[in-house]
C-alpha cells in the first residue's frame, strides 16, 4: 500500500472511528468523511454491553457479541493509555427483572436466577410486581459519549484525517471498482473505501439498511438514593452513570427519518421506567434526545466486501454498535491488511440478502477488466470447491478438517475466540478435567455453543483400558447433558507413560474393542504404527489418529513415512494428532493425504492464539486443496517454465 491516503472511511461514528484507529495503529493511512458527528448513533446510545441480557439467541450473532465483549477490557485500556482519559467502562453486571417467573430455570456462570427477596436485597426499591430476575455478572456498560469523544481524540492524535461536515453523495465506479466518492465538499479518492455510515449507509449504496428511531431521556439521581445497577427490564433499561445521570431508554419506532422527541415517546419511557423502579418518579428530568439505529432485515450487521472490488462494508449494527465496536475494528482491519475473510465475518456478508446467489460466489462482486487490445477478460474467482469434500466420520458430515482442543489456554474467552477463529466443527474436551472442574477448566463445558460445535469427549489422564472405558461412558453422558443426545464419539487415549506421553497400543486396542461393542464411534490416539492402525480399523474404529510427534512437543511430523503408509492402507479417515507446531506442518500433513488434523497446544500456547487458530485453519484448507490438485512430478533435471518454441531469433 501507499504510505498515505490508502483508506477512506465514510462515517465518523464509533464504528468508523474504531476501524480508523486500528488501521492507523497498523501503519495504514486513513481519512474519515463524517457528515455530522453529533447525529451519530453513538451519541444517542446508553452504552450497555449486554449480549445475554438483551436475549440474543444462540448462534453466530451471540458468538460475535461475546467475542467483542471479551475484547472490551483490553481495547478500552489501550484507548485510555493513548488518550489519558477515562471511558467510564464498568463491567458491573446487569440485572434483568421479570414480572412473571419463568416456567423452567436453567442457570450457569453466565446467568444467575435471583428470586424476589434476593433481587430486592441486591437492588432495593424495585417494583413490588417484580417476582425475580436474572443476574448477568459478565456484562456491563460504558459511557458512549465519553467513549466517542475519546475515540475522536485518539484518532486525531494518531494522525487520522477527519473531515467533519463532509457528506458523501455517490460513488463513481469504473470496471467494477470505486474510482472516487462524490461529496458536497468535493471529490475524494483512495485505494479502498469502507462504508460505516450507520443508518445513512443505504442512502449511499443499495443496502437493506433502514433507520429505526429511538427516543431516550436522562434523569438526575439524588445523592441519597443512587441507582447502583444497570437494570434491563421489559422494553426498558435504566443505566446509571458516574456523573449522576440515569439514562432511560429506549423507544423502537419504524418511522423513517421522523425527527424530534414526541410526547408519546417520552411518556412511554417514563411510565415503563417508573413501573420498574418507582422512586425515580420524583427525580429531575435533565434531557431528552433521539437517534437512528441502522437496522437490517435480520437485525444483524453487514461485514465484508460489497458490490465493488475495493468497497468494504461495516454497517447495520442496529442496537449493538457500542458493543460490537472492538470486534468490528479487528475484523475489518484484518480484512484490509491481511485480505482474509475471517470465519466470524462469513455469516454477516452483504451477499446473504441477494436472491439466487450461488454458494460458490466469491465475497467480492467481480467485474470484467479491459485488456490493452480492447478485449475483455473475466476476473471472477473460479470455483475451486469439489462436488462433495466434506469430512465424514461415523456417518456424520463435517465441513472443517481441523479439530481443536480446549486445554492450556490462559482464559476461557481466549479459548472461545480461538475456536471460532479456527473455523473448526469438532472440539475435543477432557472428560476427567471437566468433571472435576480442574484449574483452567471451570465452566468449560458451558463455554462453547454445542449446537454448532460437535463435542469429542476424550479419555485424557487414563492409564489403562478399564479407566478409559469408564471415562468414555461418562463423556457420552456429558455430551447428552449438553444437548447432543446422539453423540457417541470418543477420542480414546490410554497413556501410562507420564514422561513422553506415548499411548499404550495393547490397552488402546483392548479398550477400543469393548467401546465399539457398546456402540461408540471410537477415534483412537496411537503411535504411527501401520499394523496397529489396520487392527483398530478391523475391530470397528471410526478413525485412526497416529501421532506426528509427542504431545505438546511442537516437533512437527517426525513419523512422516509411517503415516504415509497408514494413509495408503486405511479405509477409515486418518487424523494426524499431536506434535504439529506450525501452519506449514499442518499444511504438510494435509498435503500427504491425511483426512484431518487435531491441533491444540500449538494454538493455545502461541503468543496470539486467535491468530494462530486462524492460521491453522487456513493451512488445513490449503493443504487439502494442494492434495486434491496434485503436485508436479519430482525430476532430477531442470525443465524450463517458458517453452523454447516460437522464440524470436
């Protein structure tokens, strides 16, 4: 890229500013075109960081929100260090009172049910009509106005060029790319354009983004009775700020660009707020305001490439712009600097709103490019997918050929982000450590979305066949408790050797025979022994999993020739497990024809586990594609790339 003016961001709210700062910290020149900073949704928000309190269902949106929430402490600390200011970030937890008790109460460390007595003790003076509520201890709030001002200050201090009052009118296009952006203040050009215009994005580009108006107000809390907790009630939330204001929000009005606060809107807010917390009826009204949320048809953001090769979209955040700012900045900046669409982006691309879109269509809308002689050639990306290249184990199909683990991570959120970044479908879990809540494994079983991830219980820590069989049975029950009723998978490990952690071939074979009889799909971890692999296949194992080198050693694939023999003779999937330390080694394993890889230590112990997880996922894909493509024959002599026929003499 050129040293300056590589990127133009249209939109100067929290999303545009967050992306600009991240890009600038990576040494990329950025200009922001901001039509009116004061009208940005940032200034109209309450600042709650509440993915679970808001009721986001299990799935990609909750995954995205939780990944962003996990980034918040470090992201805010970085901004505060640069600016010397305070964002009022407060992971204080959120209370969600209810007027009717749920029929079934299922709680975990993410959400705790409080009955009426305990709820009133924790937050006095709530309405007598409230029967209890949920406590979300991991969630919190930030002051969006202070955060917005800090982002503006940090961006300016880093050298981001911010052109306030410049409204983009249209894009000028040429050969499938944006040539420049027309504004009321002139024409601006860049290499890449990022559209982060919030509710106004649909005015500049044909996107399914519309404004949803929200009215809000603030009250002055009395010193003798401050509200200490964020309260997320029925269509109402109360957010206390350190400066003594109580933010009350918010209406949801699908009225287009209707301006101003209304008597009806403010009346609804006050009535619901007083019902929730009666004492505030006597508090002083300080301010009313409104803003426009950028809403898409499915109420999820739009990320990734748009309808031009150099247009990137970061809009449609609806009610979660403040919450999603850190992850949006990271994902979009990675897309710009690395040119890689991360797994977290894929469910949120612009193409999900297009009808009759082929599954193999690239995320970039491709256009023909003229040659010098006037003829046209297509620049569309060829379809490199095979008819059916899914991994099949025991009759179950998986899209990813990378399996990962859950151990050795510094924190649970880091593990969650790494699993998502890897793109894996199968995650192995040590049954004995989860059952005993071993250090680093507390709450691990509940930390992943088991509706999306297939659990592979393993018998780590077992030293003989009897132990392994017993733990495998526990693992099957654990999978059932987490909603996978039909999960009979087990990664079989029998390891009596505490120094080199080499598996016991005799004990493994004995345990495998019994578990197969009990209906398990057995994935045995073994030495790279072709004869043992054949015997395990004959007794009915679903795969064989030869080690590349000792567990956690990072030595790479030391048993390459034996593994090649195993691959050649096997009629079940071959999964290389243990020893892989780098993406190049992962790629090599797939290039020689392995069906899948299981990698844990190399990801969890990397300096940046999330990036390493993504790298391992990409390496697995690259190796598989190379294996399918077929390498050129190895020759003992040179062979010119350019033929000599037709050479001008």
